[in-house]
C-alpha cells in the first residue's frame, strides 16, 4: 500500500504549478537532446562525417562550459532574464550555424558557430528541478518531482534523436535545427514568463557573499563525479552499441536498440519515490554502479539486436534510481544561492562524461567489440565506489 501511495503522489505534481507548466517544460528541454545529433546531421551533409565529429566535440565542450555559467547567472539574477535572453539568442545562433554551413563558408566559421550554440543552450532539465523547491515542501514531494524530471530527461533523449531523424529524412538536414530554434523562441521564452520562474533573491544581509562556483563544486563533488562517470557510461555504451549493431548488420537500428536502456531507466526513475528514505542517496548510487559493473559484460555476448536490446533494458533499470539520487544529493548539499550552479554542473558533467566515454570506447573498439563495453563497466564501477564513499561520509556525520 505504501508503494501505491508513492506512485499516486505523481498526480499532485500538475497542481503545484498549473497544467501548462509540465508540457511546456517537457517540450522546452527537447533542444538539449536534438542539437548535438542535429548538428551532426547538418555538418555531415555539407562537410562529411570527419568534420561533423569535430563539430560535435566543439559543441559538447562549449555546452559543458556554458551550462555552469548559465547556472551561476540564474543563481544571481533569477531565471526570468536568462531565459528571456537566451531563448532568442540561442535560436539566432542556430540560424547562423545553418546559414554559414549551407553557404559553404570556411570550416573554422562553422566551428565558431557551433561553439556559440553550445554556450547559449539553456539547460532546461537542470533548471526546472529548481522550480520545484518552493512548492514541493516535503522530502517526499521533492523526491517525486525530481523522479519525474529524470523520467522527462530520459524520454527526451529518446524522442529528440527520433525527431531529428524524421525531420532530416523527410524534409532536409536543416529542418531539425530550424525546429529547435522555434522551440527556443517559444518554449524557452514561455518558461521565462511562467509564474514558476524563480526571481532574483534579495538577501537582507548585504554582507552575504554568494558561494563561488568552485566552492559549490567542492561541496557537491560526490554527485558531480558520479554523474561524470554515468556520462562516461552512456558515451561508451552508445558507441559500443552502434558498433555491435553494425556487426549484426542492423546499423540503422542502433538508436532503437540504445533506446531500450532509456526505457528501463524511465521506469525505475518513476519507481524511485518508493525507495525507503533510510537508504541514502550515496548508497543508491553505489548499488546501481556495482550492479551495472557486474551486468554490462553480458552485452558483448549477445548474438542479435533483440538480445542486446533486452540486456540494455535490464541495465537501464539500474540507471533511473542512480540518476535521481545524484540530483537529489546535489540539491541537498548545495549551499544557499548555489542551486543553479549545482544542477547545471551535473548536466555539464554528464556531457563531458559522454565525450570521454565515447572517445575511449571508440579507440578500444578498433581492437575488440567487448572492450567498448568494458569502458562502460569501468565507468560504472568508479561511479559505485564514489556512491559508497559518499554514503560512508554521510553515515559518519
């Protein structure tokens, strides 16, 4: 019965900020999952795959740098001004990227445009989590909201690439980024105007100094580095899964095979609200990491796409609770005035981890398919160790 009551708490979420908030925030985070593959598609069609891979790397690095800076801005100014400014600006950079690519300008100009896109991309998923803090007034309610946000992220990272693929194949390689720009103008701006938008906090004590970015990172280190490892896990698994699909003769299905892991993660992210509070966030991360370490080596033993998809679905079941736990841990540890940095730093860590894992797996896959999956297992192991260290530190307190 307690489990059932945990799940029914989701029905209360739409009432907290009104019916329009959740759909607006769901669509508003789509650009995060559409931009990288959209840029890959666009640049590949005009400059080839080698140039496209460089473009995506520049984009990822710029995004990783920009997200914590945007988080710092929202901590000081509230979210309204950053959202109202960055929605149109990011849309403009996307249009600029399309224009310079189609016009055949030097590749260095394309890379510069990619950097501007990454720097101005709003980390909607991370910043929406902060909007629940004032209205989710109990630990249970906040846990429910953060679980929902993880599910929304997982679904977006399944839907985003699918939308890009459909638009690029049926209309043109430029269409996905045009749609992304439209979302920036409409949904990001709409979120800036919504009543849920956190306003600038005026501290009654003028001597109070806002925490520095580095201080916040030092405080939330466990959540941050475990997220970096989770990103590395994602990057290596995606690369290894694509290579496996190619061996199976099913390269075009690589995205669908990988999506099975997202489906599993979404299911257990929803179920994270039923985990007893006595199980610490660090312990949840640790258990998930060790379970993944044990199970990932099964993946290279599969013989067809369906078997691999089944294994990835099972692996995904251990990701949902870990992802929720990382954001929950960061929200609890973040100092006053550092929520935006904390949430966006986790997003940046995930992006950086994906790049690290993909690069490492890509090199090792040249020797043996299994090595790519082993990078994922190693990433999960380190994530598990960090989780248990954080749990032990919390227990000692």
